[in-house]
C-alpha cells in the first residue's frame, strides 16, 4: 500500500486540483481520465447486458459518465458501441405546424443518418476487409441513406418508413462489418419534445430494435420521458417490460437514508478519484482506503457525511457543493485547517439558491408550493419528508420541483395513519432548501435537537454519535411516524385571484 500524507488544502497543487474538477462527463475529452475517475457500481454491471434498457435519472446523476466509460470498455473487448447525443440530432429541426409526428419523423431520419454515417466510417477504416465486404457495406450504407425518406401517410398507425428495407440494410451492414453486438447509446433522449417521443420510439422499435444484434441504451431524464401513447388505433411507442425489459433508475440508487454506508463510501471514492487524478494519488487502492483518506480533507467524519447528504444522491451536486464549501467557505475563512460542517451547510444553501431555486423563483405555482410545504407541512414536524396521494404524484407542480431537484422522491410507498387503504408516495425536500430556512421565520421546530437530541450518523463501518452542539447545523433525519401524518395536496396550490 502506498504511503499517504495528509493533503495541505492551501497547497497550490491542491488548489489547482479542486479547480480542475470537471463536473460534466460530456466535457471530458480524455477517455483515460473518464475511466480513472469512474467508480464502478452494480448499475454498471447491469448496463453491460445485451438487452435494451431505459436509463432514468435527473441531470447530474452520472448516466453520461457511466455510459461513456461503458462505450470505452466495450470497444476494448471488440464490441461496437455508438454514443449519440440527441441534442445534436435536433439542432436544426423545426416544425412550424406543431405536429409531433412531423417533428418525430425529422428526428428519426436524422438518427438513421447518424448511425449510417458512423457505420460507413467504420467500413472505411477496415484494415483487412473480407473480399468485397467493404464495397458491399459502402453500397448498402449509401442505399440506406437514400431510402430513409418517410412515406407520406394520413394516419399515425400506418407505416411511415420502409421498416423492412431499413432492417435488412442494417443487418447487411452489421454482417459485412462482422459486428457481434451493436450497442446504440442514445443520450439526452429528453431533448426530443415530449409530444414527439412516442412516435420516435415507435419508429425505433419497428426499424432498429427488431434486429437481434442491436441493443439500445436509452438515457433520459426521469420526469421528461414519454415512450408510449394511446391513440384511437391502439398504443404506439415502446412498452416497458415488453419492448424494454430493464430499467436502470439512478435517482433511487444513491439515497443516503436507504443505504448510508454504501452511499458514503461511493461518494468518498468519487471525490478521491477526482482529486487524485490531478494530484497523482494512487487510484488503485481499495474503496475503503479511499474512504479513510478522503476524511483528512474534513474536520471530522460527520462533516463529510453532511456533504454526502447534501448531494441527495446526485454526483454533480456533490462535486459542486464540495467546490463551494472549499472556495466560499474554507478559502475565505482564516485559522481553519479543513472543511467543516458549517462550510458544507452554507455551500449547500448557496447551491440551492443559485442552481435550484433560481430556476423556479419567477414561476408562481412552484414557488408557492415550496413555501406552502415549509409553512404548512414541515414547520411543525421534525421531518423533511411528506406524503402525496399516488394519484397526484405526477402533478405538474411536483414534476417541476423534482426536475429542478428542489424535491426528491423516495423509492417507497406508505399509508396514512388514519387511511390505511390509500397508497401514498414519499417526497423529501432538498437539503439545501431546508438549511436555507434555518434562522428564518420558516425554520422548522428544532426543539428536539436543542434539548439534547443525539443522531447516529453512518460512515463506512463506523457509527458516529453527533452531539447537540453541532447537530443544530445539520438537516435532521426523518421521524417516520411523523411522515405518516404529513400529506401534501398539490391541487391546493392556486394562484390568488
């Protein structure tokens, strides 16, 4: 095991390392660096299947990073993986009529063109092609490019493209290139207009997903994805379970209250790898050793634990809150040796203000809903979590707050204390939102804390008891009994007349 020296946070190299942390995987052009800083989980193991998958998660959960790494790994194993950013597909797509099918046709045609062009480039780079195979691929690709114009049709359920011809052409190309499996990673699916998504999914299912050698990895935002639609003639699009047998949910994977030890160790490795890649730390050591070393950057274990909790399972938020705690907290305060809990608290509040609440501040209903939740639901309870009837869990107000990461959904259902037959879904308010109200008239009741309450915080294999003198800076853990009495009805939020 390599010798470890506690890092000096004021050292110029450490300062540069924090500054160099790249928060967006698509901005990282060095594939080796992407692999070096990646932390492997069971999600990555599940993603290696040749089954088509839907991958859900809000921005910053690590979807792009994981599948960029998967693309590199598959390439090393002789497989072919095409990574396609759907934002690029729609860069020049407009439809003045507002017809979702017209928009979908243009997206799918652009997608087929992109796939065909990538495969053409592969054929062109073949070093020792089988006799006549290269020319056959060239001819098939050009034929495919020429015939992907859609047919004119008046009814949505009728054939729009010549799916049989597209499928046969793709199979000829795959055979000619001797491709065992073709992984098509479609990132940023949610950039396709929601109304057009079911139609693009329908074209994708008919033309591409029927080919045995092709597996689709469809990466989308959790609350901006609509793969199917009921029309008069039936259901169009992709059906989960039937067409896509597996769903990877990033939002529910790193919830601290559900798996405190695992989540703490995961994020300690994330931070160690990002800093270590710049500081030439040993990235080959075990995850447990990384967890122990990363604590040297903080005043105590529970300061790091609060950083993990503040991230709410989101890798980008974790790195950004850490950066804020370092630059705006530690670097601006004299006579401190490491990052403290107060630095984390202030950084989380600042990140909430500038990144999350800023996106809803001027929207009346989401802003009213947030204040309603604090003033009417949370203020009297020592809990961040509340219940919403399952029938109302997809309300547009809740969806907006979830998209902006002001609220977070827990992967569990519950029942009301007095209504055991009704199902409710659990929502929790963002850590940064909660701490923003500490010290204001909206501050939740902290009496239990100030009267000697102690919380058990988990880190690695250690359980730390947090005393009340520092507990007042922390967002409290939920009292599950209280949660069963806190119900939010999004329909109660109305614009005053």
